[in-house]
């Protein structure tokens, strides 16, 4: 069975008024159904019900729920929640997919009077919940077992719905236009996982989730002790907190991680502009400040993008943020082409080059990029100089 192409399930024909029906869609021992789809316009509006979608029974497997709006009106901008859980999986339902990695697969799940997605204690395993926009629900965005937050256990040996998959721990979150994240996971030894990252403007009152804006995924592999780390970055971000889920190779998705507030790394040089005679050096004090959240990490500094023949070195290549701030000295050395006459610099609003600072959060390979522009535009006059 395929339910798709803009059906209004639980609302009137305008998609703005809930009819307060019972269960929007109920799949009982029904395998391999598709609700929505990844193509534009394939999704349904499932709002104003008691429950949005129920998947039940040991034969309730292989179902795809993708590209739907649940808990909003037809415009997607106004709330029209389902009064109970938006998606419920019970009595052995296994190997179903809510969302997915493909473009357009993610659902919007919001405005529920209870959980966004809940796997009851009697639900099965292999139910993957990927790349959805889940936010503004009355209880947890994703819940395994109907007992509020299921805290991680060492080695992830517990059992239950989705094997009570452990959630990741976000250990460092730095922002500078985009975001750089380092995450850790303790779970089954020598196993592969997909970590799904999200941003939000507010944290759930529980301190875990939800995940309004999908950012992307990263692969993580655990060692023989069941521990693994991963570092990744995202070009842009909306919101002030990050959360993540972990999904194992069998499709078992965890609950949301604890919220991690964004830390902004501000980079500033002093002085901002300096004239340097070719063949000589100039020094700058480079200060890195962590703003918005506690951040005590070691950064590795490097620079690139300077004009040909110009070198850049740091007094300390590794810089530890302590008490929210750290500084080091950068030295820039210029080299003049032998055939050129003197150069003098004039500050302009359009600098001829930029220094690109790349910060590596250690341990790991998390990248945060910050461009600092030094104003100056060279023109030919008596005397040799350059501006940085």
C-alpha cells in the first residue's frame, strides 16, 4: 500500500482545522507500506489526530514513512499537533524506516501532545529514525521504552526496543558561521555507527534533544572496548544547541543525546593593519576567545592564503584555551621581487588577500574556519613595502 501525494489526514480540506479523529494511519501486521515519499509533493499532511501513525505487530516491518508533515497546518508554518504521540511503534514492529538518508526523506514531526516518536517497550528492533525535523513536542522527541530518557549503559549490553541503543556524547562544539563538532560513543565493540547531527534553538526540558534542523551525518567505528570518536564540521548552522543520535548497522536508532551549547571561537589580531618593508618581518598578537559556553580545548594554528614569497610562523603552534581565552604571536615575513620598485600600502575596504585561520580541535580533526582580513592595497611609489 502506498499513501502519498498530499493527502490531508486528520484535517479539513483546507488543512488548517483538525477534525480530532482517532488514529490517522494504523498499520497492523502490515509490511512494506509507503507513507509519503522523497519526491516533491509526495508527502502527506498528518495533523489533528489523536495519534498520527501507528505501526503494530510482528509483521509490521519494512514500512517507509518519508517526506510527511506531521503537527503543522497545510502551510507548514502554523502548529496543528496530534494530541498523542505522532508516531508509535508497538508489539514487535521491527525494521521500519522513519525518514532516511536520501534527499527529501525526512519528516517534520512537531506539536505532539506527547512524544514525537515512541517505541514502546514491546516494540522490536531495526527501526531507524534518520534526518527528520523533530521539535516542539510535549515530551521527548525520540523515546525508547516509555520510561523517559534511557541513560547510556557501559558496553550497550541492555535489550529492549531498538536494543536501547546508546546515544552519542557531544564533547566539543565550536561555531564560527558553521559548526565543528567532536562526538564520542560507547556501544558494542568493533562496530560501525551513523551519527546524525541536529541543531535547535532550545533544548528539551529533559536536557536531551530535540533535533529541529538536520545538519548531516558522520560515520563512527568503535574499538575493541566499544569506544569511538568522530570529528566533523558543517558549513552553516541555525540555532544555539546541537544534539545527535546514533544508529547501528542494523538500523537501531538511539534517543537524542544531551544538548550541547555552541561555543563561538572569536579570532582577533592586534594590530589590525601594518606596513612591512619587503624582506623584513612584522608581528601580530593573535587572540582566540571562546564565547557562549564553556570551552577548554587545545587548538592547532596555521595560516594560508598569503601573497607569494610571504611566510607566516607562530610563537606557539598549539594554543590552549584556558579561562575562555588564549593568545600567541604571529610573525609575517615578506620578500620583495628584485625587479619591482618601491611599494606603499593604502588601507581600502577591499583587501587584496585574506588570512585563513584553520583551527583543529584536539583530539580529533574538527575544523573551524575563520577568515581575518587585513586591509591594504599596494600601489607603486618610491620605497619598497607591503601591507598585511
